[in-house]
């Protein structure tokens, strides 16, 4: 299915506007398509978007962007781990049915799950979510993926 590549290469909001299930539509299978982590920092947001096809995007608070289109054993394992731990959260919470919230403010983190039946998310102070038994595994997995991606990018630009 080309859906994953399309999502990773266009605006998420635009994709949702045109492709999101309408009221009453139920997907045949509930599928986790993307995990997005937004961290409010002094100079803006750090955002990591990881897609089920192994691609990723990282937008640093400075405005620098890292685009990961490659696939290797380590990145695949880190992505799989993030999606496994994210699925555990999705299994315990429901989709968000209200208007989108503003970006997280300084000191807060939001983890959003783009699922075939809706948007799911958790949000709160960074220390609270990184210590939350449900959120911590997924946030630590996202941190591990981000660390790997930024190190690979630095190696590539040496």
C-alpha cells in the first residue's frame, strides 16, 4: 500500500482533510500509521514523526529538518519497538474526537498516534509523561530512534 509513503511526504493535516474516515466509516483493521512526538522547548518545538514504513522526519526547534528515507536493520528495529510500545497505549485509550489542540508549550510533551480510526494522544509535563508507566516505554523508544537518526545524520555530514 502506498498510503504510508504518501503520508510521510505530504502535510499530515492536508492528508487528514482528504483521506480521514468520515463519520460512520469504520476501517476494516485498526492500524497504527504514525507516531508523532512534540516537545515544547525554549525556542519552539522539537518534533519527531515516525511512520510505519520505517521513514521518519525530525524537525528541530532551530528549524533544521532531518528526513529519513533509508532503511537499515537498526532503524527498522527501533521503529518496530516504538510502534509496539505505542500500540500498548492505543489499546488502553480512545481516539480524540475534539478539535486539535495548540502545540505543546515549553516543558510539555505530546505523543500523537495516527491510527486508521482516528487520532490518539497523550500530553503533559515532560517529567510526568517520562515517568508515566504507560507513556514512558513509547517515549523512551522515540528517544532511542531520535538519537540513532541524529547520530547517523551527523556521521553522513562529516
